[in-house]
C-alpha cells in the first residue's frame, strides 16, 4: 500500500468533468485506488463516489493505492490532480 496527500488545485474542485478525468485515470490500473477526505473514504474508480465526496478547490485528499501496480497508479493520480484534472 502506498499513499500521498495532494491538494485539489483546479478552480471548480471535483465536479462532473474533473471527476470523470480522475476516475478515467484510476480505472487504467489494476490496483485498488481510494481517497480519503476528512471522515469520507471514496472509491476513485466510481464517479458517483467521487462526486459524493464533495471535494472543493483547496481541499486536501489522501490518495491510497493497493495492488501490483500501486506505485504507477499513485504517480498517475498525483500527476492528474497536480495538472488540474483538465481545467
């Protein structure tokens, strides 16, 4: 298991389009990818789960990856968030 805290930098947070990019990045990997925000744990591969977490700009989330390709998955997820998720 690997994890890393990242801050959401895109202006609108994880609304539908950035949530879709976030999930599309996650589904490319076999690892289980989740994230934690406060008391909320969410599945990064589920758009509904991501939207339900109500993540806004400036919120810090902890990405957690578990599986055979966890290092690659974590690096890709961090890169996607730091690049602004298409915004």
